[in-house]
């Protein structure tokens, strides 16, 4: 289960980073470019992904 959380967390961070870049007009060439919605959605995905990536290590430390 820890591996699944890490993979999902990594995918959320990468996807969220792309969406954030498009929403902030840093990545061009899409209908998502310059849209505030995608900037906010990307930021939420990055935060959720980082939370998933941090969660397994925090639990492992508590069990020892």
C-alpha cells in the first residue's frame, strides 16, 4: 500500500505541476493556458500529492 501511495502522490505532483504551469501561463499551447481554474486545480493536486508522499514515511517512523 505504501508503494501505491508513493506512485499516486508522484503522479499528482507531476500532473498538478503541469496544470499549474498552464494555468499560470508558463506552459503554452493549450486551451488550459492562462486559466485560473487550472492554476488552482494544479496547486490542489500538488499539495495532495505532497501529502501522500509524506504520509508513508511519517507512519513508518511512528511504528519503529
